[in-house]
C-alpha cells in the first residue's frame, strides 16, 4: 500500500459523519441529531445526520448502506433471464417498471422486435404500476404529516391493483411478468374487465384524496414554501421525475424519448414552478389522472396478436406447447439450463419510472451472462438534493421533505 493511502484517515463504521462543535460555554450551540435508520417517518432504513441550531437545520447528510444487497454484482453470475426477478426487488413499489427497463435494454442488444400487443400491454402495466406506487407515496406522505385517514383510503385502492397483478402473474408484488421478448403469459380472461372496472371508479377516489388534503389548511401549511428546490439545482443534482417537474423542468421520457409504444398515447405532462413540497404533491395527483387516461387508451386500442417475440431460442415457449411439442420442450430446457448468448456490446436504456429516470447499463461479452450491469436509479440521485431542500428550514420540515421526494431505499442501496 502506498504512502498516500496510508496518510489518509479511514472512516470507521459508526463514526459520526458530522463532528460535534466544541464547547464554548455559550447556550447557542449546534446540536447533532440522528434521524433513522429506524425512524417512523423514514421511508426505509435511511439515516439522516442533522446539525441544528435550535430548531433550524444547519447541515444534513444522508447515510445509506443499511439495505445493501450487492444486486449489480449478483447479476454478473446469472443468465440474462434469471436477472428479471432480481429487478423486481430494486424499487419494490414499482416492480414492473424495473422489469420493463431491464428487458428493453436486453432486447436492444438482441435486436428483438416486440409484438405490438405486448408493447401496449407493457404500457398499460407500467401505468398501473405508477398508480400503485403513487398511492403508497400519497398514503405514507399524508400519514407523516398527520392525516392518517388518507393512508387507509389509498391502500384500499392499491389492494385492488395488487389483486389484478395477482390474477395476472400469480404474485401481488414481485410479479416478474414482463420478460425478455414480451410477457410471461397471456392475461387471464377477466383481466381487461377488471382493469376497466378499476379505472372507471378511480378518478372519484382521486377527488376524494384531494378533498381531504388539498383544502386542508394544516396540510397546506406544512407543505407550501417548504423544501424548495430550484430548477437549476434540480438539473445540477440529477433530480428527475415528479420532483424535477415540480421545480419547473418540463421533461418526461415517455413523451420526449418514447419507448415501448408510448409515442402512440396522448397524455399531458404536469409542470409546476414553485419547487416546494406542495408542488410535488400536486404533480403526482395530476399524474395519477393522466395514467388513468393512458390505461383507458390502452384498453380501447389494444391490438390483437402474440405477446412474445418469435425467437424460440431466447423466449420461453408456452406451457401448453411443451406438453405436445418436443421442440418446444427442448428449447425450454436449453434456455433454463444454459441461457442464451447475447451479442457482444453495451447498451443504456432509460424509462420514466414513478420516481423519475431509471436507467440500465449492460455490457455483454457475447456469453449467456452479462459482463457488467449497472442501474441508474432516480431515488439515489434525488437523495443528493435533500440537504439543499432542508437547509435553513425547521427540523419538523425534514419529515415533510423526505415524504415529498418519494424515495425507495431498495434502489438507493442496491
């Protein structure tokens, strides 16, 4: 080990990030507090080391790593199709968004052409997942501020979405339904009717949430003018998604860099300029209404045809074919036990997840396992901006800010 490295002071686990100020005899000393990692208002195992002067935040530093899984390294030891279930567990509140981003990246390397019906179904499922994620955010954010009833209401609607997912894939959360080359299986016969029934009544539920919160003076006062993030800071710090659009930056990958057929859908991208917690709240409420419109468009215009690409050596065959066709059984056995080779190269694919820009970078060396996999997750980038939003605010405002940015620690730690 060289002398330069030896001269550096290593950071010990458990060492405070912020040094406590030296005693001066003055009563106006700064205090260092730990918020988390086990804190009822932390959205995951996040530790915030907060330096305060009275009740005013002077400095704030997040400490992460309590949920580290090494998932990127794990991907290097898996066949490409075996990685799909791992992606479910990154942002575990919007698993199908992770599935979609990963599959689009691998399909780009393979040069696969995805059937139109599979593309439309992917859009429908991605927007249902957005609703699912935003409902969790709204319920927990409102509960942080003290509006406990909204939490029960949003989870009532989320339960309906999870039942639809369970009927579709057999799993409520970790569905692994979007696969390389298309989808895992045909939707059940009642799938479209159940989705139609849900979105028919859901706009009324959004009105109900809005009536409970938007006009509530306590909720408004806790959010308006709190956690301000300027457009310049949002861009400089890599903030994306609703948090960026709440700061006045008009950018949405679904519209500006469309993927999976989004160019065929009509929707509005809500923008606010205030950049505070209130703006981020309103943006997500409007996004839920726009997602309902897109789901309705997908139902009305759903094309006929297959849901898997015609690539028997890459895409798993249908179960029914395996029972009667020896060739299908052989292909299934070969894919499951040996995987499939992906042409050498590298690719980056990004999508608009419920939390912002999600990107997957994959390097292939021409074998059945990736040489390198890296995830660009929106929550990780958004966390950089938390000190900017909290500095100079009251300690109680930290709770409102953390709730408003909608982070998931699974994709931050990885």
